[in-house]
């Protein structure tokens, strides 16, 4: 066969085959991976630029808004929405509210804090701590109970919301009860049961330090 | 031949009776290289060197112009299927030329009248039904063996083995058409006469463009004595006409007579031609020009072999490629090698292009990466500047956003119990009082939700029809009782009125009476005692009522 096709043709075939192999090796072994890596890097850079540009624009746009929101945020800070939930402070606050609302007594039960992720706070690396507070109230007048609820919602630490409320009239206002009241003996005319959710934001680091467990994102 | 520049470069080996004439054919010229006599010492080596050195190793076309080539016309193939046709043709060829190893068959174009008409008898149909062929055969003479040996030794590619008269037939037709131009129709018969360097006078006769006859005879070159040359040629021409009469040529048929000769020889011949015909004479160069090609400067333009070499050597498709087994053995491996080389070249070219474009793309990407990095630097600087500005304000922007947004979402999801109680209180007025009220945020107290009844569904449908969006996030239950001093009817009336008032005050809520005063209850057992000192108790009188409200958080 070699005699028929000649050494020259054979050499050409071998050289061309070698050249093909080298070019294929360079193309598929070197250039293509480099090309893919360059494309990935370029894509990442473009994405980064896009993100930074958007964020910068957003910062600029939100600068004015933040100036106006500053006071609101400071209010949130002052009411203790951003921070841990001090049980001692909570007790003091409930005592003050009981006194101010004139309910005869308030028996409370503060549950353990539960940590949850919320979408709105993830970027700031904040988590939501939720504590359930159960309160049994004795009062002379249902208006005192309403006042207690109102104060809990507006003057307690952080964010408080009522999830369950029950009010029951236990005694009618008659001569007997009036006499009892007149003699200075506290007469419980109404009883109420309250279940509240107490929520504050705190950093993930704080949450880890106080050892509260993390659960799945809450729907709120 | 229109695309002269695209025509292949070849070496044409013109095999004559006494020597091998070698021509190098390019797009511009048909250059005579050398003539090597068959009896020359070291013939194979000489030709091999000429092919490799002088001709540059171009593919060779072997053009047989020897006397020993035989034709058998009018060979009709029986009507067989496409699959069998080649086999039958091969067998017929073998039968026609059993001793000639180089064979070929050319299909003859038949006129419409030569095909059997529908309705003719079967025997007649069978005779004219199959395709008509011209068979050609060449004996394996010593010159051919030597030529093949030289080609084999030279390692050049082989374009084919063809017969000069057959391959010249379309040239004769083309010349005939060109000469007729628009003035007249090309003649049915065309006779081309040309003398070769070997001295052989080749006559190619075509009828309607197809080879009808060919003759090769020895004639002395017109070495000054043009009249003698003209006389010899005329004699041969007359002899050809004599043979032609056997093939249907009549003396009055229009004929084109084309002669390649010098002007002097042509004049001498023209004076002798006495048969009616369109006589044209030209030199090889003039004939080539007429055909739209160039053959370059020729030592003697009166010889026609350079014209034949140029015409055949530039063909991309031959009329009749002869099947020579010996040549095939040399040719096929080289053809395969050429195909491999072509594929490898194509592959190399593609890979080179791919590599180059990949490199270019990569460089472009690198350049763009540099540019994007520069832009990112600027963007990052602006970003950092804005972050710094925000930090200088003393606030963590993300914390502000998180705090405000979270608080807002908590507020949105908060049950406004105080407002709800205030509205219910407004609905009750000064006359009515409640025994017990429960308010549950259903998001946290799913278990406490009461079962949906038909009344609630009806109310929901009515409210939806009024365009109000009803939400069932909070459920409130009001328990009431009336003193025995009022009648059940009065109690029911007051409860119904309360329901109406509550519906008015809470338009986005569903208000319904779960249980009215003295309502008929068919689901529970009713029991009691009456008699001395026994009267109906308040409970037995059933002066209790229950109202439920389902509505939004605030």
C-alpha cells in the first residue's frame, strides 16, 4: 500500500493527522475551558456590576426616604423593637400597665422565646424573636381591661399583638356588690384572659448567644 | 470550458503508436513537455522523472490515441432493472471484448423515433426497447504496460484513462456549433481532421454531436510541400466519406469539415475539397480561441495534439472513462489517500478556524473582562461612597430597612382587638349587655374556628355581590342573656336588631346569630320539672343568645 501511495502522501497524511490532533487538543483541551472560564468570570463581573449599580441607585433614592424614616426607626429603637427581650423589664412594664389601667390583678405567664427567620430582615442578618404571654385579668370594669390591652399593645417593649381574648362577666352590679365596693373590698365583676405575641428583632449573633432555637421562616 | 481558471491542472499522456507524448495542461496553456519513444532505453525511469520533475507531480490523464482501440456501436442492452443493469453491461462488454482488459461503454442518446411505439409487436419492441451503447475496448499492449509502470513509479494521481476520439467528439460538436453561430444550424455531420506530432492524421466524425466514426492514418508532415500533404489528407478524407456512406451519410448531407493546419496547408487542401460542405480551417491556437480556451504558444500550430490535450486535460467529467484494472490498482489507493488528505485538510482547516476563532473570542472576553473590571472598580467606588454616606448618617441602612419593613409587616398582620371591641360596644348600645365575649386571631387559633354554616355562606355571597371583600381572619363570639322580665319574642327582636346594627357597623365582616333567644332546638333532648313550687328557670326559659362575627384583622 505504501508503495502505491508513496512516502510523500503518507508523510502528508501523518503530518495532517498530527496537526489535526494538536489543533483539536489546543482547541478542546485549552481554549474551550479557558473560554468557558472567561465567560463565567465575565458573567459574574456583569452581575456584580449590575447589582452594585442597582444598589447605588437604590441607596441614592432611598437616602431621602431614610432621612424621613430615621425618626420612625428611632422610635422603634426607643420602644425596644430592636433588641433582646428582657424578662425583668417585661415584668416591670406589666406591673406599670396593671397599675395604670386599674385592673385589679394581672397574672401573667411569659413563655420561652422562639427564633424565626423573616424575609424582611434576612438581608440585615436579623431574626425575629417571638414570645407568647398569657395574662389572666381581674377587673371591676371591662373598660379597665380594654385599657390594659391598649397599653400592652402601645406601651410594652417591642411589638405586641393580641392573638386571643376572652372577657366574662362574673358578677352583676347590684346592691351587694356596690356595698362591697363601697366598703373598700375589691369586687371582681369581670375576668379576662389574654394571649399576646411579643416580638422583637435581634441579630443572628445575639440569638445564637442567648441560645434561642431557630425555626423555619414565619408567615407573620 | 467557460470557467477556464477553475479547470484542473493535469499532465496529459497522449499515447501514440510510436511514442508517448507528454503535455502539461494548466488553465493558461497546454505545454508540450517531451515525447518518449516506446523503445527508448529506461523508458519508465525517464517518464517517471518527467512526470515528477517537469510536470510537477500533477495528476495524469492517459489519453489513448493509438490505432489499437476498437469500437462496437449499436450495442443494445435488454430491458433490465436498475440493479442488474451494471452487471448485464459488464457481461456484455466482456463478451464483446474478451481479450481486451481495458473496456468501456458509452450510452448513445436515441432519437424519439428509435424508441418502440406503443402497440408495436413484442419482438420489435424487444429489439429497440433497451438502451443503446457504444462499446470500446483496448488491448493491453506493451506501450500501455510501460505507461502504467511509469505512472505507478512516479506516485502521481491518476485522473483517468480515456480514448481521444471519444473525448474529442464534444469538442468537434462545440466547434461545429461555434462556427455555425447564429447564421445557420450546425450540420448533422461534422468531420474534424487534425494531424499530430507523431504524423498520425486523426479524423473524428460526429453525427448530431455523437461520435459516429474515427480514423487514424499516417500522413507525412507538410514539410514545405503543402500540395502533397493536401493531396494525402484529401485522399484520407475521401476514404472517410466512403466509410461514412455505410452509416447513412449521403453526398448531399450538410457537413462541417474542420481542419487543423497552417494557413498554407489549409489553402492547398481547400482547393482540393470538392464535396459540398462548410469548410473551415484553423490553427490549433485559433481553434482553442474559438472554444474559449488558450493553449499557449505552440512550436507548430498546425498540429492538433496540443488542442486535444488541452480540451481533454481540462475536463472535469469525461465522456467515457475506460475501466482498466491495472490502472485502478494504482489509482484507487492514491484516490483514497487523496480523499483522506482532503478530509484531513478540511479537518485541519476547520480546527484551525475553530482554534483561531476560539482564541479571538477568548482574547475578546479577556479584553472585556479587563473593561468590566475597570467599570466594576468605578461602580464599587460609587457604591462604597454611598454606603459611607449612609454610615455617616449613623444608621445601618439594612437594619433600618429590616426594622421598618418587619415592624410594618407585623402591624399589617396584627389583630386590632380594641377597635373591634369598641365597634361591638357601639352596636350594643346602652340597653344590652354581654355575658361573655371571645375574640380569636384565627392565624394562631385555627382550632377555635366555628364550622361554616349555610347562613354564613349566604351572607358571604351577598357581601361579595356588593363588592365587599370578606376576610375570615378574626372570629368573635358574643354570649348574651336576657332577664325573665321580657318575653322571648322581645329578646329575639332585640337580638335581630343587634345583628342588623353589627352588620351595619362591620360591613366587611360576616355577622350571624348562632343561637337566638328561645330558639327551637331539635337536636338536643329537652327535659325539666313543673309542679308545686316549681316554675320554669331562666335556663329553661332559654333566654340566652349567641352571635358570631367573622371578619378582617382590623
